[in-house]
C-alpha cells in the first residue's frame, strides 16, 4: 500500500504532464501539425553546438573512469570553479569553489536547499502564481507553504502589504523565481531592494534567519536589455538554485547548481549539510558527464531571441484578438486572462480547436491560463487562425 503522504500526490497528479500526454494522443489522431500544444516548458531550441561537441570529445578523449565515475558529492572542483568564475565575471560576486554545489537540475537543487534548512512546521512563502512543484517540495520536508496572493493589477509583482502580514517568526524562507514561470515577468531591482529591506527588518524584529531562495532556471532568458538582479548582492541570506535545463536546452540531462554565499549566516555548516542533502536525497552527485560539459561550456549562449520573437508574435496576435495577456519580459510563457471566470472551461473550449493550454489553477493562479511558447515559430503561425476562432466564442 502507498503511504498517506503519497496519496494526495497521486490524486492530484500533474495537470501539465497529463496535458502533455493528451497532446501526444491528439497528435496521433489529428496529425502533429494540427495540434497546438502549448502545455510543456520543454525548450525546442537545440542545445548549443559546443555542448554536443564537448559531449563527443569528453566521451572519446577523457579518461572513462573520470567521465563515468563517482566524485565528491558536491561535484567536480573544476566545474564548480568554472561556475564560480563565470558568476563573478558577470555579476561582480566573489564566489569560490566551496560556494557551489552541482545538482541534478533546479528541481533537485530546490530539494537540497529545503532539506538543508526546513524543520517540520517551518513556513515557506511563495508568490502566486508559482511553479506548481514548490508546494510538493516544501511538503517533502514537512514544511508549510504560505501563499501570497497574485497581483494582477500590479503586473504580478509581489504584494508587499500581504507579505508583511504573513511573514512570521515561523517563516524560514521565501522562494522567488525570476524571470517568472508562469507569468513571464521580471522583478526589477527596485522590487528586489524592497524585498531585501523587508526581510532584513523582519529578521531583526523576530531574531530569526529568513532565507531568500532564488529559483533561476530562466535567468538567461531575459528579453531586450532587461537585467535580472543577482540576489546575493542585495540580501546576504540568499541561496540560489540554478539550472541549465532551459538556458542550454538540456532538461533531460538534469544539470544545475546551488550557490551558498559565504556571507550568509552559518554558511560553512550550510554548505556541509547541503552537500550531504545532495547525497542522501538519492541524487548522490550531479551527472558526471554533464558536469564536465558545463566546465567547458559555462559561457555558452542561449538563443533568447528565438523565444522573444515567439512571445512577441503570440502576445501581439492574441491581444489584437481581444485576449488580455501579460506582456512577456522573459522565460517562455504567456499568461493570458481567461475570458470566463472558470479558466478550466476556457481550456476545455481551447481543446475543441486543438489548442492545449494549462489552467492557471495549477499555478495557484485561477482565472488565467499559461501558454508555453517554446515551440516552433511555424506552430505559432499555424495556431493563430485557431485562436481567432476561439476568440470569436467570447468577443
Ligand atoms: N523552477 C521552475 C520555476 C521551473 O519552471 C522548473 C521547470 O520547469 C524548475 C524549477 C525545474 O527545472 P529543472 O529541469 O532544472 O529541474
């Protein structure tokens, strides 16, 4: 028999995954070109050439015992140094090898971070709408998610009035995700500064440590000249969880890292504990081949313009048709207001036109839907007449 803890998880199995599977079935029935699947955040830009070249070269020319072997649970020191140097060059930070732990993507990184810091009953604040798995990750360690409601009138920036009310002596951490899944907005420096100053104030008031967890799989996907502030520079108790899944189009390879800055409270103990958490979470260490690839390709560029062009086309077209959308600033998601109060009804209507969208309630954001536009530009073009028909049902 399965555990009581698993029971609700089975009952609420990921809507996004279910839609993805439904999309596959629809593609078999109607032909792939006639199904407009905007459900899953699986990058469609191929991994950069140098990544593939590095894989081949490493497999052919590096000692196979090293390539395929166990290493320190925190990862290869050379890879961690390459990551630290890359961050220092770009953000003026001063990390070294000890501040970096290689992880099995951001999902595992977040679990390592939470496992390291959470005592049962500790509260972790999330800003709605948020990545659906945060709640599961927090509950993995018997933490309690506390949700700050969405702020549609403020372009989905954090609601500071509500945050001030809900932050308490039990608050262990806040998770922020910038650029944001699912809204596609970027929190600018002014918002980060306000957040940092509120957290400093509350740490003093309660005499506690409140961590800011920065979940950063979309850091490199910022459009135009927009900057994504590097949070450790604004708030010492920041722990970063990064991933190459989206920036280098490697989601199946499972590679990322955690940054624990030396200036954070109890840094050395946290680093040691997080290294153990990495091991005993079952990951043991991040994939060795991918670590060697990252060491060589740490400066590889993401084709952000591709997603920007897709986002612009979809936003302009849907807005023109009468839909209310949040203008994309980064990541690869369009957050669209449902024309009817129950967005699940809108999602069901979309399916009649072979359009797959994810209901916002899967992100604690009811009344909206998310469109993942990490698809070909041609798919977007082909989908527009269908969206126009869908729009005619409402406007
Ligand atoms: N955090 C957010 C906001 C995400 O959207 C995702 C994946 O979609 C993850 C974390 C997990 O990413 P990874 O593939 O690196 O585990």
